[in-house]
C-alpha cells in the first residue's frame, strides 16, 4: 500500500467523519426545534386562555418552589435608599460590561505592554520596570477608573427617580429629600429578587427596579396588572452559508403595574415569584397575560433562569 494511498484514505475518513458529525449535529437541533415549537404552541394557548398559572402541573411545581423558602425575602436593608439603588445599578453595569473589563481591557494592555517592552526596554540592563509589573499596575489603575466611572453613572438612577416624584422636596443644603416614609418602606418591605431586577412591596408603596430604571408607586393607585411571557429563540449563524440554525430558547416573565397617574412600570421576575406576588398582594386586581417571541443571533448570552422552564 503506497504512502499516497494512505494519505488519501485518511483524508476520506476525516471528510466522512465531518459530514456525519454535521448531519447528527443539525438533525439533533432540528428535532429540538420541533419539540420546542410544540411546547411553545401549547404554552401560548394556555397563556391566552388564562389557564397556565392555574394548571395542576404548575401549581404542583409552584408549591415545591414555595416549600424551599424561595421567592422573596423580608431581610431588612441596611443601606439607605440612595445607596441601595446606586449599588443595584452599579452591579447591573458591572455585569453588562463584564466583557470590556474582563477581556477587552486586559487583551489590549497585553498588546500595549508587549510593544512597550520591545521598543522601549531594548536591553535588560536599562529596564525601568518589568513588563509584568507594568501590566499589573496599569491594568489595576484602568479597571479602578473604569469601575469608578460606572459607579458615578449609577448614581443618576436615583436622581432621575427623585425628579419624577413631585411629593419629594429637594433641599440642596441638607438631605436630598425629607420623606422618611420612603426609607422605611424600602428598608422593611418584602423583596422579590431576580438577577438585577427587584420588586419591593410595603403596605403603602411599591418599589421597582428593572436594571435600568427605578420607580415607585402607591399601592392604592394600582388597578391592573400585565404579565408578559417572552420567548427568546437563539440561532447560530454559519459563516460559510450565512444561514441561521436554531440552537435553544429561553422564557422570561415580566410583570407590569398599571396606574392612572404613572406610566406602566415593572420588572422581570421568575414565573413563581410573579404568582407569589399576585397571590399575596394583588389577588383582587384584574390582570392579563401577553406573549411575545424574539429572535437572537448573539453568540454570547447569559444562561436562562431555570425557574422559568415551562410547566405543562
């Protein structure tokens, strides 16, 4: 058997393996797409009929969730309203800018320090500072400055909320506002947390943060609830053909509170928290469920919330 024939045989085997792997890969995701579509169609029919949150399967899963003591917390918040909201927004910005702080800045600095080490530190005897120390110092300085800028940006959320509340009087010479009722309600209210979102329920007020905006409502002004069930379908684009192939999906749930005096505001929670929130505090209000689908080709995305798995 000649050497050229062995090379040809190995090449054919590799091509066959790649073709088989591609076939299995796309067949698997095609079947997954069909299963997910069937599940979504069944879920949509129950959403619009109002039977999803009342089904036996969901109630059973919800009871197991409640038995674990999850969903909400009554832990008092020691920080003031201003500092608490600022830190929540700061946390959201840190997560949102993780790639910049964790990948882009370090990689750019590696390139910059390497160039500096090549063209400036030509000889070891004349080195002012080693490349490793320089990289550590500059990286730390830039990361601290970047985080500081994000923290300063985070403070604007509270100020925006202040300007939207006509009942709060701003006193530039002393405290930013003089309404202890808001502080007491924020510190002692029942808090529903889902990632960077939260809803705080107190006897008189409702505080809502959706990662971007902070809002407050008087509970007596709320007359209607809207629940949005959103399905995000993730696709992977093949560079060679330009076609997109379905890979996975996730569900997100959002609750909005409707009043006659404010714009609708709400936040994303998991589906069990939404039911718990409604059952405990807003069971007498009218509500409607909306459904929406979105398509995403983002390569990097956060894993879905496991509590949002559709229960049928």
